[in-house]
C-alpha cells in the first residue's frame, strides 16, 4: 500500500480515536451521574432521619432546661456590649475601623471575640458584666409550677382528706399531732413530686442524648458515603481526561507518521508514489 496506506491509516486512526474519546466521555458521565444520584439519595435520607429525630432532640433539650431550673442551676450570661463600652480602648477600636470591617455582627460579637482572644490573657474583669440566668428565681418558679400541677393538688387533696378523716375518727381533729402531720405531708409530697419529676425529665433528657448520638453517627456515615461518591466522581472525570489525553496523543502520533511518510516520499524519493 505504501504512502496511500500510511495516509489512510492515519485518517482512520484519528476517526477511531474520536470515537474512543466520545465513548470515554459518555462512560465518565454515566459514572458521575450514578454517583450523584447516590449522593442525592443519601442526603435525602439524612434529611428524613434528621426530621424523625427532631422531636426527641427537642424534648431532650427542653427536659435538660427544666432539670437545671428545678436544681437551681444558673447559666452565666455576659453583656459583651457593656464590656466594650466600659473599656475606652475597645470602644475606640470599635468606633474606628473594626465596625466598618464587617468582620463582626455587632458590638457584642466583637466584645466576646476580644475577650477570648486578648482580654482573658490581659486579666480584664468581666464579672460586673455577667449575670446568672435561672438560679434560685427559676427554681422557685419551677417548684411553684409543680405545686400548681394537677398531680400535686390531687395528691394533697386526697392525702389530707385521708388524714383528716382518720383524725376525726380518733377524736384528734384539733390536736397538734394532726396539724403537724398535715404540714409534714405537704412537704413530703412536694419532695416526692420533685424527685419524680426529676426522674422523668432525666429519662427524657437521656432519650434526647441518645437521639443526638444516633443522629451524629448517621450523619458521619452519610458524610463518609457522600465523600466516597465524590471521590468516585473525581476518579471518573480524571480517568476520562487521562483516556482522552492518551487517545489524542495517539492521534497526533498517527497524523505525524502519515505526514512524515508524505514528506519522505516528496523530498526523499523524488516524487510521490502511491
């Protein structure tokens, strides 16, 4: 075939290479699409699971807050804006370039950042800007709520009726023992109701904690699966790019060989011979 065969071979190699590149691209697109479908399904399932766990997480968080109230636990609250206003150097910085920088949402955000970054190490006092949220006031409110609950009022009513009926039957209705028994009964009943409430809230809080742990594990698994699928997408695209690059190189090689044969025939053989 000679020169004609070389030229035809070069052309067919280029045509075949183009078909191979298209096939490689289609294969990569199919892999990427399949991986994306898996990612979308994993995200959809995570959203569903998160919604399913939401009531338990909310109940657990609410129960924990009620436990803190019943126990009189105070949550520290700091007025970071007051901290900045009380320190002239910080206020000058805030009114200067800091507020305009857009780095902080507000003066309080800047104050907390400054204290965490510099103020604590500098020994700046924030006690006068801090107060406890909850504490004794919240505890009294929580106890008063229990004392007004149907459970407590029912226990008190039935118990006192039983004590008075017994005292009446024994002729001790107006005695000091009866009055003491009634006072002790109220105190003991309140203590029992509080302990029972704490136990119930503890169970709900533990349920919320378990839900948070399960959701966290589910989220971690979903993240790992999504990451794996993203890696598959990257590998598919990279593989297609490498394949197309290799095919293109072969095409150039085939074209170069054909051109070399033509030039060799023209300049080295005294004319073109097909």
